[in-house]
C-alpha cells in the first residue's frame, strides 16, 4: 500500500468500484464533469440543482475512495443538461469530476429536508486492522446521525451530557487509535 492516503474520486472504475456500484441505485458508476454553478453552495447538491433552474435534477450516489482502504457513498444530485450529466455543486477538494451512480428510486424530499444517511463502506482490503477501523467509523457515523437535529437546511450535532457523550468520546479515541494502526501498516 502507498503511504499517501487521500479521500478522492476513484481514479478508475475497477473491480472494487464496479462491485460497490452494484449495491447502489441503478448499479452502474459513471464519471460526471464538475462545473460549479455561479451561485451554487458547497456541500448542498440538492438545493443547487433546484436553484440552478437549468436541467432536471438527477439523484443518486457520489462515490469517494479513501485510497487503498475503502469506498464510501453519499447521496448526491447532479443536473441533466440535454442528456449530459453535470455536477454544479462546488467541490470541496477541487475535483474536476465525480463518480456517480444514478438512483431512479430515490429523490430528495425538499419539504422535509433531512439529509439521508451514507451507504455502508466498501472495503478494498481484507486487513483486520482496516476492518476494525471501518467498523468504528460506521459506529461514529451512526452515533452522530442519531444526535443530529435538522431544521430546514441547517444541521446541528449535539451530545447531551451523559451516556452518548461518553460513548462518542470512547468511539473517537478508539477510532483514532485504529486509524493510526492501519495507517502505520501502510507506510513503506
């Protein structure tokens, strides 16, 4: 494994991406060019597609890779401009293209805008330390989700003093330790 680890759009649609895509939406991943809209807001794809007023929204999954460790998918939306998909949401990491899986059976509920949960991670290795790290990442995501309140387009994650706060502190500590172990194994 390479020591350089990044979260990015997978460089190619290989076996792992193909297998993961089969578990999402229509089951086929495709690259979509990123052309940020003039008034588009980072990390707000559902609102951007409506506010753009140019083309129909297409809902689905955005696939990211934690290089060499796992793939992740989050709900996303792009627009269809006369048969060509375009991502108008400004990328957080300067991406010029994204990997997208259409999901014709799902649409964002604009009247009750609670952001959807992520799909399960897809491991790119069978290393037990990476599996442990990913399981902890899933637990952290679940606990954060359970303690997030959504009001309109705002989300606030708070942990009341008590059991969930202690659990989050323990999970975060265990997650950080698991990440250090897995990353150390990846170094040359």
